[in-house]
């Protein structure tokens, strides 16, 4: 059982990869216990969570789900990439296995590609065995970079969280911003749960929807310091349109259901001076040049078709 609202690659894996290995997966209607438990079947083995989720920062109540999963002998696996181990410790909330894209915050400098799995010795041993067989081994340089980066993980993440909260609050006041998605805001529907299960901050990721009279792509182009980048978690602030990039592989209906429309922009907030970041955002949001017709996702569709053809071979 997968919760609703997932990283695009996870979504692709369960829709396009699992059936080849005889794994059945159900995506729940929501992220709450009622929708997850409605998916329970006699052959259910595992519940998969992601919180805060990508790209709209939805919050799942981890402890409530893991308590239910234990009653039904299900393993709980969580993607903890957005929260980082500094802000959220899922093993203490009952999860069995925690995954991180180390490419993001653990690396923190946008210069390597890695992943981490954390859990009890028996689970990790099984995963490590498969990892060796499948060949996903890190090279020595990336290992050294990752070890060096992790020494500053806590200072980076705490600063990023503080900057993100400030930007979220200011964006909320901006006349050209319709909606801000950040669990640190009291208006966020998951704020109370996030407060209980996260500590030290609410993370460096936030999304916002701009006024429909502006073109999100043009707003991005107007930014001078904040770079348009699809990855996230680095010390420098970056921005992307999930509609045009990470979630372009979803169908139009799926994107609409998730609330990922053309006016949504996702910020990965860095450690810079927050007033510099705000100046850049404010200028781009107010720019007259951003008053253009929206851009449709184009290229990714063809890439997905090619990917699907590859898989079917
Ligand atoms: C980027 C990301 C991944 C995938 O990580 P890679 O290191 O790029 O393979 C998984 N989950 C989340 C939430 C991510 O942001």
C-alpha cells in the first residue's frame, strides 16, 4: 500500500516496474489512516509513506499509521528525504525501514548521487545483498564527499528550515501569491501533526501557487540568484515547476487530482541571507514580463513514452 502523493520516481517504479516482478501495489486515495486501511488485502505486506511529501508538502501521521500496520503485521517503509534525519526520526515513530535520497540534504552541495537505507540489521542485510547484486555501489570519491558533507548536515538543515519559514510567511503576504504549501505555517492542514513528529523545524522545501495572470516559467526566468534546478537540498536556493518537470510524467488527470497545476513552483531553500532571497523572489513575482500565457509540459511526455517502450522490450 502506497500513500497518495509520492516522489515522481517512486510513482514510476510502482506503476511501471512492480508488475514485472510480480509485486502488486495499491495507491491510497489519501495520506490518512482511513484511506490507507481501505486498501488492506489478504496479501498486503508493506505500507509505504513519504512525509513531508513532494511537491506539495503533505503531512502523514506516521505514528498512527505504524501502530495500525503493526496490528496487521505489515512493514512500514518511509521516504524521509525532505525531513532529513535532523528533523524527523521515523524509527522512533514505529517505522521499520527509512530511506533517504543522499543526493539531496545528506550531500547538500548538489554534487553527488547516492542513497541510504536505515533499519534493523536483518532488513538492512537483505537490502545490502540485493544492492550488491544489482550493482548500485558508490565510488570512493562520492563516499568521501558524502562523509564530509554530513558533518554540516545539522547546521545546514536548521538554517534552511529557518529561511524556508521566513520565505513561506512572506510569500503568504505577497499579492501575486495564491497559496503557500509549508508545514511550518499554522494554516497548513498538517501543521499540528508536523509539530508532533518533527523537531527543530519543518524543512527547507516549500511550494507556492502564483496568481494565474502570471506564467510560472517566466517568473523562474526573472529570478537572478535563485537557479531553476530540478534537484533539491543544496546549500543554494533553487526553484522548479513540478508541473513541467518532476511530475510531468503523470497524466493530466493525475496532476489535477494532486493539485499540481501550472502555477505551482517548488523552492528548495538554501542557507543564504534570507533578505537576499526575498528580494529576488519579490522582484520576479512582480515583474511585468511574467504576465504571459502558461507553458505546457512537452518534452517529458516523449521521454516517458520512450521509457515505457524500453520497459516493454
Ligand atoms: C530525489 C528524491 C528521491 C530519489 O533520489 P535519487 O537520489 O535522485 O535517486 C526519492 N525521494 C525523494 C523525496 C526525492 O526528493
